[in-house]
């Protein structure tokens, strides 16, 4: 049977306590890191949803502007000479 001195018992207890503290710190870091990442993801999704209608409207406006430009270019320019 192995007998441990008081000092050895205290050292084993200190190492176990340090291991427990490091383990708890890692668990909290993972939990809070995951919560932060999830929160940021939700914020980005909400921002994307609010910007999306503006992007759709801008795309629609650009399309209409291109149609207008094509219609103007399709008109003849014989009554407005360009070389002055």
C-alpha cells in the first residue's frame, strides 16, 4: 500500500483544483464565445433583412434607368446634330 505525505496530498489537491479551474474557464469561454457568435450572426441577419428591400429597389431603379437610356439612344438624332 502506498502512503502519501501531507505535502503530497496537498500538491495533488492543488493540481486537481488548478485543473478544475482551467476546465471551468474553458467551458465558460466556449459558452460565451458561442453565445457571442450567435448574437452577431442574428444581428447580421437582421441588418441584411432591413437592407434587402433597399437593394431590391435600387436594382429596380437601375433597370428602369437602363431602359430609359436605351429608349433615348434608340431615338434618331437627326434634329439635334452633335458636331457643332
